[in-house]
């Protein structure tokens, strides 16, 4: 089916434009030579391929249950041939085939950002094996495999830098123009382009569950989805078809001239309803993708405009979702950096998120870490090991106190922070405070949502109430719901939907039920096959909340352009039909007038690709 569509687009459709064009030229040449009947025959023959292709298209559409204005085009060309209006027939054929080609060109241009995402999907990877490097299909890469990412290559799977320095172009994923750098241990998403020297990557996910595979699935869903306004346009198209037939029949009954009825049919071929809406919406979806927001089709784009309430998760959404070191208190002679170095060194042996935060903090300060030995970890409590001849214990206060009698419960207590104690050789050494910080753009992002029509923002978090309320107060949200389970978030969505359309923004698997229950579910990050991304209607491919406000503006502008194009196109079409019914437009003139309307409508719809998003 895909191959047949490509043949149609690349070969048959251009031929359907070329045949009536050449026939029109040849007919005029014959007419100039005084061979009028021969010219009419050439024009008729040049019309037949377009009529045949159109009838096949109509039959296929009817089998799918679709009825559109292609029927009017078939009637106008068929009527022209029956009435001997061969010039009108070939002009309609050329205008119709040319309009279809122009529409296809416009849709391809509107989809180019989404198509670019699909075309650059990696197919192979350079994998290290027993015999050295070997090129394999990305499906053969499993977690733990080491691969080489060469300069100019797209990262095949999600992983971490194992060796070298990764200079990554993320523009196709996030819209960011400047490349980013990741050192050893840095997390790298599949789909990023290596803009620097080759580096080694250790795979963390199989290809099917990696970031880019998820994006490809989301793009395919976006291409297939149809917006409510598009379905409404289909229904209006049927009404328009009936009106066209009534006007054409009325013109014939009043005047007894079948040519006037033909002129009306020709003037109504085709209609802006079937051109403007899909082009404008696809352009909007494509433009949003360029800004790092993947919207699953025109329906989700349309829903963005009507959102009145936003329910937002906290961890990983309003906050970064990872702990950051905010303060170090020391109890002995060691400096703060030395306490951090010892703690981070032993924490290298742990995969706990807090351990990773301390290691990252130490590396950010340029501290030289020592591999620990004789490590013992108490899951969920802490870790202990030897570093440079010292016995270091890191973890919760109660865990560290068991090996350090002098460690007291005192120390700093900042709201919303996590305290990590450190003991060295059985003596208290330090207390470190970590916090999941608020995103820098969170305040501006919520303000942008309100300007786009969101009147109520609810913070819904599974975290402690004091932490959630502190974040809510800082952002000025309208309500704070804390200590929630996944089913509690769904209940909040159902309650808020009574006030109007609801958007749910979250990032974790536990948010998937709420994302599915909302009018519009938005997931932070397209992390492979994550349930949150699969359940969402839109995905922020970059961890930037402000991009969602941009997408709302893009959606608003795209829908405004779609409606504007439809109203203007329909109005001009009815005006042209009125002139045709009054005998002021011949069939040939009517075809030219309608083509001018169609071109204007398509060009107007393509404005959704550029310009400034609607401010709301």
C-alpha cells in the first residue's frame, strides 16, 4: 500500500497534470490551424485519464464510507464531455489535477518537520564485539552493549557516554539551535546527532524502547489522526455538495440552458473545505514539532485551544525530577569539598538517585573521586565502604547514627529538602541537604498558559503536603493536592472536567491513567515506550515547560487560519456560482475562477507554518 501510494505521488499524479496540459496546448494548435473538430477530440481525450482516475478515487472513498466534493469534479468533467464543451472539460481536468498536485505539495511542505523526524531514524549501529567493531541492526543492540557513535551519525539507542566527549545537536528533538556537551556518564537520548568527535556509548534501553522509537510512533499517530474540525469540514462538504446541486439544477430549470448548470458545477470544483483545514492543521502540528512539542494530530492541536484547567504533576514536571545539592555542613576538621568527595566516592558503588546526585555534584566541582572498596549497601538506607584508608558511611541520619554514636539529629532543616549524613571512621563528618529544584522557566510557563486561556491551575503531587504546598505557593497555583495515588489524580481530573476541558501534564508511569482521562494529556519527555508518553496526546520532547505555551499559541493561530480559509473560500465560491448561474461566467471562466480561489486558500492555509503564535 505504501509503495502504491509512492508510485501514485511520484509518477501518476504528475502525469495527470501533464496530459491535460499537453492536450490543451495541442488542441489550441489544431484550432489555430483551422481544425476545430480535431481540437475538440484532443481536448476530450486529454480529459478522460483524469476522469478515470477521479472515478477510481471516488469508488475507493465510498468503500471507506467517505463522501466528498470529488463527485462535483466528476460531474463537471462528465457533463462537459456530454455537452460537447470539450475546452471546458480539459480546463477543468487541468485545474483539478493541478489543484490536487498543489494540495499534495502543500501537505508535504506542512508535514516536513514530522517527515524529517521519520527520515533520520537510525537503522544501524557500530557495536563492539569479540572481533572488534561490527555494524549491526539497531534491533540487535541490548542494554549493556557498547557502541561507537561516529561524527555526523544519529545516536541509535538511549545510553550514557562511556568514553570521549559527546557534542550533540538536539535541534531535531527539542528545537534547540545550540549543541550540548556531555562527558563520561552523561545521559544521551537516541535521535541526537553527533556534531563532534566520535564517542563510545553504553546502551541503557533496547532500540524499541528508546527515545527516538517512541518519537517515531508518536509521529505516525500524529499523521493518521484527524481533528474534530476536519470531520466537521467533511460534514459541511456534504451540505455544500447538496447546495451546489440545487443551484446547478435551479439554473437549468429557470433558463433551460444545461451549460449554465455546468458552469455552476465547474465553479464549485473543488471546494476550500477539503483543502484548507488539513493543510492548516498539519502545518500547525509540524510547526509545533519544530519547537519540541509533538502533538498527536489535528484533534490534539484543536484541544490545546480549548483548555480551561491545567492539572500539573510536581516531580519531574514543575521540578527537574532529580535531587541537587544545596548545602553542606561539616562537623569535624574536613572541608565541605572533602566531605563531599569522600561521600561521592563511596556512592559510586550505588545506583540510588541520591547517590547519583552526590556523584554529579562532586564531578561538577571538579573533585577527584576514588573507587571505593569493601562496599556494603543497605537498600533504601545508605552505603558504606573504604575510601583512601577511611571507612565512610553515607545515608539517612538513622542509618549513619548506628555507626557513629556522636551523630545527633540536629542540623539544618530547610522545608522540602532531603538530609544525607556522612560519617568518617565512626565520627560525624557532615550533613548534606539536597532538593529537587523548581524549573527555572516554570513561573513564566504557567503565566503563558493563563494568557492562552487557562483559567485554573491545580498542582497534583504524590509528594508530601508541605513540599507540594511550598511549590504551589511559589508558583501561585489555584489549588494544591498532595500525597496522591494514581487513582486520586484520575478523580481530580474527573472533578475538574465539570468546569471545562482539562489538560493533564505529567512525566511518570503513575501519571498515565490521569493523562488518558484528561481532555488533553501532555507528557514531559518522549522517553521510549514510557506509559506516560503512550497515553499522552502531546509530548514535550524537551524538558522545557515554556514550549507548551508556544504550542498553545501555534494551535490557536492554526485553527484561526483554517476557519478563515474556509469562510473566505466558501464565500468566494458561492459568489462565483452566483455569477455562473446568472450566465456571467462560462464553464471555462468558472474553472479558472475556482482554481484561483483554491490556490489562494492553500497559500493562506500555509501561513500556519510561520508568523507569530497567537497570544491568546
